[in-house]
C-alpha cells in the first residue's frame, strides 16, 4: 500500500467542473488500495475562491482531506486585466507580471505550498490535478519525490504565457485525457513529452432502454450541460441558434441549458430554457428526453457531458475548435462537429432530418464510452500507472 498525496485547487463531490470530477474519481479509486491524502484549499466556489470549508484535516471514508486557507478572494476582472497585459507583452513579459497573474488566478494559499515543501517525503507519490492554478504551479518546482501531473491542458490564452512553458517541462511524467491534449501540450510548449499516460476519467452508466425510448412531447429538445459562461462558447451558440431558428422557422425545436450561469446576461434569451443546477438524476432524465447534446466550448480537455450523452445513446454536436471533442467524435463515430455558424446550421439540420443517423451515432457513442471510459477501465489504467511509477 503506497502513500499517495493529491494536490488540487479545490476538492468536492459533484462539482461542476470536469477537473474536479476527475480528481474525486481518482481519489475514490486509488483509496481502495492505497493510503490517500488530498491536499487542497478551503474554497468551494471557483469564481471567488471564498473559504467555505473548515481548514485542517478531515477523515473521509477511505481517505483524508487536508484543507488550507485561501488568503485572498479572486477578482475576475482584475485577473483578466493582468492576463491581457501579460499576453500583450508576449515573450517579453516579466516574471513578476506572470506571478501576479498566477496569484490572482489563485487559489492563493501559501500555507498549502509550505506544507508540500516540508512534508512531501511522508508520501511515496504525488498526483497533481490541473495546470492553471497557483497550488499546482507553485508546488512542482519544489517536488523531489516521484510525481505525475494530470494537467487537463486546454488550447486557451493563459497557456501561452512563458511561465507555463517553464513549469511544464517535457521530462516530467504526465497523464493526459486524450491524444489531442498531448498535442496541445507539445504545440504550446514546443516540447515533445517523453513519458506519459492516456487515461481520462469514467462516467457512470445509467442507461435504461425503456425510459430512453419514451417521448412525452412533440417538441424536439436540444440540450447543453455545464457552466453557462462566455469562455464556454455560449454567446456564439445562442446567436447561431437564433439565426438558425429564424431561417428554418422550426417551432418544434427548443434549446435547454443545464447548469449555473456565470458572467453572462441571459435576460434577453426568451427562446432558450435555463434550468440552473440540477441533480444527477434530473440531468440523466433530461439527457434521455433530448434529441442530441450540443457542446459549444472550444476549450475542453475531455468533456464529461458528451460521454454522459453517449451513454444514453444520444448523438452530440460539438465545437470543432476543441480538438479533443472533435477527436472523440472521429474515433467514436458518435457525433458531428461545426466550425462556424453556417456549419452549425447545416450539421444541426442534417441530424434533425436523419433519424436513422441520429440513432446510429448514439449507439456508436455508447460503445465507445463503455470500451474506453468505464470505471473498471479507468481503475485498471490508474493502478497500472501507480505501479509503474512506484516500480
């Protein structure tokens, strides 16, 4: 039994983010056979990083959670201002400006970093989740024991900062969610990864063929799942959807968005249904009632939502600017992708007009998820990774 330490910015069950779900899943699996401790902050809300959990150590069912105080709340506007200044400066950006961004990005917890520095030798292996945030960026240069980075790299603006190229060196060991995430790493850092794993995370199978075939309405429901915010591509999706509705004159189609709204004014979106945060059971029910799922985000390192939809035999329509989601669609033959408003309209029409194709794509997607992202598959891959790193 190895002693494994996870480092992650926030840690909670049923979090809205994919990286948080991945962290929880990995902890849950590895704590079955290892002594696991999670080193994280007291933050619950990723927007503000406000301290909502009690600091100190908590004994969970099979693992321990060690939480540290966040010293400052995040000011998104100020953080973005610093980021824009850094990006504008390009390669000449100063180390100080980049560190100011990292601190503002947060969660700023010097006590957590101090703990890592002084206590790392109590553990056999460290697993770091996420690449963008202060706890991970500041921990990596201090580590002297075996560690693996699960970065969830995105092809997004902050990753272009030189500090990330300097931190994420190619002789470190990584665990990527998809081959396209590996490609993003190599493209953005101009380094070829030498030692890595391809794992991802798992999605629970709640498929019910009887329930899946029931339609209680003549309305065709298009669905999105996840945080509704500009960075996830929602303004563009809403505009493309409205233009398509005006051109098609379809009154039998609606768009429903599951998830909390951040940094967006949706008061004028009268034709779109917003359900807010829903329970897991409600989410599965909405997927089962839907015709297809749309994911408009250009920045994804895995996309749990398309996996959840495929498990319910629903096809997906995704933003082709996300190479990860496009890659999933190509490998699975479970969905289509669009790159602009014209291709969005044409792909949507094509799926709506071809029921047989919709069914075939959904079935292909389900096979793909079961073969690659079941809990048993991920458990096997994770344990193989740990055994190799400790061997």
